[in-house]
C-alpha cells in the first residue's frame, strides 16, 4: 500500500538506484537521460540554443 502513494520522483529514484545496483547496467556508465535529468531547464535550454547556433554557423560556412 505504501508504494501506491509513493511520489513519482521517489519512484524514479528507486528504480534508478535498483538499476545501478545490477552490474550489467553499471558497466555502461551514465547516459543522456542522466545528463538531462541533472540539468536545470535554463541550462538545458542554453545547451539546445548553443547547438542550434553551431549548426547554423556551420551551414553558413559550407
């Protein structure tokens, strides 16, 4: 009954910690979802903006 009232954030963290305990998943290291999950929305927006500007400049040069 306690798991039914568990908050989604706690549930995700519990699943993530269980997955990291397994050796096969910990070999791969972090992935993009870990990177995005640790960033705030402002820093993620800035990263996307920098990538877009990079591709625009790259397109103009070629």
